[in-house]
C-alpha cells in the first residue's frame, strides 16, 4: 500500500510539474545520453525520467502519458513500498560512426520484475523481462544484477527505451550504462572485492566454529549464526544468493530478504546479551532484550504468511528496533569491561552502517554507494575486531600469567640488587650501582646520574654516549615526581639528543639531591607495571639507601674534618698521609710535608678578639686548600698551624707553590669591613724526600717543624726547605 504522505508528495509534484512544464519539458529533452566512439560507462540517474503508474496501464497507454514523466531526482520514490508500477524512460543517441552494443545494468538485484521496452514507430516492443519472480536461468545476461543488452544503430536518431519495474520490496533503481569492455573490467574488480568480503566472513565463521566446538560456549554459537545470517543477507542484496543458491526458486527468493533480516537481528541480540553478560550488568534491560528476542523468534514466520511488501516492512521495523537495543546496551555497559570495549569498537561501525542503510530505506539519506554498502563494510570490520577480541581474551590470560612471573622475577631481582647495594659505602659508587640496576630492569641503553652540590648540578656517573650540556639548570618541579618522555622533553634536563623513551627519577633526601636519568631509542619501552609499581618502588628503596649512606658519610666526615676550617683534622690527616708515604716509598716517588703557621697570630687575637682570629684561621685555610687542591691534601695540625702532604711533585714545584701561597696572602688581605683589612702572612717549613730517602711520616713532620722554626727565626713570611736548611 502507498503511504498517505507519499500521495501528498505526488500531488505537490504534479502541481509543480504543471506550473513549470516548459522548463521540465526542456529538461527532459536535454536528458538524452550521447554515446560516442570513446564511450565507456555512464551513471544514468540524472538522465532518467519516471512515471509512477497506479492504474496498470498498458505500454501503449504509457506512451500517451509523455507529459507526465518527471526527472528521476524529483520523483522522490527511492525507498517506496507500494503496489505500483514504475516506468522509467531513457533516451540515447549514438553519435559514433558505427553501431554500438551496450549493457544496461540495474544494481538492485532483488526487484521482482523488470521489463525492458524499446520504442519503435509509436509503439513499445518488449525486449526482455527478468527479476526475482522469474528463474535466474531465463536471463539473457547471466549476472547477479539485472542486466539488459542494448543495440544502438549508427543513425543519429534518438533511441528511446522504457523500463517497467515492479517490486514487492523497497523500490531502488541505480542504473548504469556500459560498453562490454568496461562492464567486464568492473565485473572482474567487483568479483575480487566481493570475494574478499565473503572470504573473510566465511573464515570468521569457521574460526568461531572451532572456538565453539572446543569451548562449548553458546555465545559463540549465537555469534556464528549471526555472521551466517548477515552474510547470507548481504549475498541476497548483492544478487549472489539468487545467482548461486536459489535461482530456481523465485517463491523463496522473494521472501528470503525479510527472513534473513529477522534471523540476523534475533541471533545478533542473543549473542550481545550473552557476550556482555547483560543479566548481571543491567537486569531490567536484559528482560527487555529477552522479550524482544522472543518476539523476533516468532516473527521468523512472517515472510511465509504475510504479503511480501508487508513482511519487508515488518522486518525493517524489527531491524530498526534491533539497532536501537544495541545502542541502549552500549550506553548501559559503556567501557566497564575489556569485552565491552571490543564489543563497542567492533559493532560501532556495523551499527553505523546499518543505520545509514536504514536511513536510506526511510529516504532520510540518499541512496549511494556508501549507504548501499555501509552494512557490508561495517560487518567486515565487526567480525575482524570481535575475532581479535576473542583472541585477545586468550592472549590476555596468557599474558597475565607471564606478567605474574615477570613481577615475581623483578621483585626478587630488585631485592637482590638492593641487598648488594646496602653494603656500598661511597655515594658515587651507589649512584653507579643504582644507574646500572635501573638500566637492567628497564632494558634501556643509556643514562646518567646528576648530583646537586652547592646549587650547581654535576654528572657523577654516566653510561652510554650522550650529548649533554656543559651546565645544567634543572627546575625544582622536576624533583617532586617521576618524569616520563610523554610529560616533558629531555632538553629540559640538559640532554641534547632525542629519545623514544625517557625516564627521570628524583632522589631527594636530607643530605643529598640527585636525578637518576635513563633513556632509550625505542618508543614506550617502559610497560604499565614498571610505571605503576616497579619504578616507584625502586625510587623509594634507592632513596632510603642513599639517605642512609649520606647520613653515614656525614657522620664520618664530621669525625674526619675540622669543624672550623673543614679540612682534615690531625688524626685523619696523619692516617691518610701515612698511607700516601708508604705508597710513595714503594713507587720511589717524591713526597713532601709542609707545615704552615700564621705569623703573629697571638697579636691578631689580642688586637681583634677570638672571633676575628677564627675568621683569620678559616681565611688562611681556604687559601691553602685553593693553592694545593691539585697537588695533595690539607689538614689542621693545631691552633693556627696547618699541614700539607704532596706526592709526585718535584722540589722546585713545591717551592713555587709554597711561595705562591705567601704572595696570594700579600695581594688578598682579609677584609674585616668596608674600610678595614687585615694583612696576614705565613711561615712555611718543608720536608721533601724522594725514593729510598723517605723514612716515616713522623720523621718528616719533625723535619718540617725544624724548617718552620728556622723560617720564624729568619724573620717569618718565608719558606725553608729541609734539603739545605736554607731560606727560599
């Protein structure tokens, strides 16, 4: 039956056609198709005129209605379901220099009856009648679509053809005119593409059949039946079902479309509610879906008891409700489970494809290649993604087992590493151990350890070839959290190279601030478990180790160093000096001991007080350290007296450096305030021995003390060497 609103459309169309008849007529006359020498193919949509017949007119009567034909695009008949005849007029003119053999293709294979007429001498002559109502073998051109052969003489006359279309389903008539060569090439290309589609669908059915046979899970059975129903439905729409399966059974062919729409909707919903475990997630929606599936099961008999047009309408409504239920289910389950993620990803494109096709059926969207084949494209993606989802589930179980083993391995490994590192007593060595441990655990290739000392950053450990800045300016915000390459670029850490993976771990404790940085060329080498568990655990444990070591080092240094001057105290100086002298004896190298005393220090204390006296001691100590820092080490021997030991330094160099110390005190006095400076001098006694002449550290100190005494008696502010006991 024709819907009322469609009658209203025709009334409006007739009125408009009457008002603008001259324009419409000229449009019709200009719509003939020119077939030249180089003709290959032509989409005929814009060249068609159509007349909708509701009175069962004869062909001769149709010729009397020429003024009532309208352009196809204005007729608004795509998607009609009505007991009507659609007459389509096609004008063609052969402008080539020879006769033309052409093919007229209607790319809507399941039309009930299509008759081709040619106009000759004021009458219509029937050329051929084909369609789903007739056996496939009766066709002249054995093709899945409805194809008519045409012969155009070489005359320049207009050749007029009429198509009479009767359908029990949705009316659609995409028509193309071909030459034989182009048609054959297009047929070959489409066969390959369709073969790919159906091959994938059949492969997925076989794949899931094996899963069903091995797991005995009915979810897979529902999925197989859905894929089978949907694939057969696509074969019906593509014409392959009539060509290969039931071409000799027109009665069933006319009803197969609505049956398999209902079949696919039924098993699609059964699969959905079981796969997503809808009963536990949304009980009310589960009941609604359950009732609807029962209704779908009963509607499977509709194609056999109702007229074909009505059955098609019912199946379309069921398919629409199916799509709406899927949308409701997706909204409800969202992304709660991994299965839901795969389901939504897989069915989204299929659902979009179905909706596009339904909207074309309801004439909301125009019928074109996208809306016609959208369900097929969506179905291919859907079965592939869902099959990947099923494989992912198996893979995920395997990976979870592997991850548990990996977690146990890493935890055991880190415990062993930290146990070994707990015995390290030097912070640079600990930093090195931490860097290599982190590189091993993350499988990254390069790294370095930055330490902040006196407001400046320095590299204390490095592994791998890295291009680093000469100085580092690290923002304090990077010391509060672990940084990954996705958060910031390596350039912010003074790294000039670029990396696929970058990791910065701040190591901050009471007596130490550091950054442990590792990087690699590949993208995302650090897996989620390492980010979430392993690296934070490593940071916590390593920070505790570094904090304990720095506290130990700080305590040890407080016992080793003089609290006022921060140079070695007498006890630890003598220990280190004794070891150095023994090594020099074995290597037969020069060793020198320098005793340095501040001249007239009592006068400084008496004149300025002990506070200024302490400042003077610190000032001289810093000068001594700066002067001898590359040659040996310095200690406070007592009061205002300091001691220095050097090795591998020649006699003349020792004398030069000692005099350099004296001269620096001359040129750089101690400023007490803006207007007052205190000039300080020192006397220096030097005991220098080489090779076998070295006796003991005690004897060398006594010898240096004797030289210092001589320097004092000689007038102070001078250097006396033991070799000749002469003033230098």
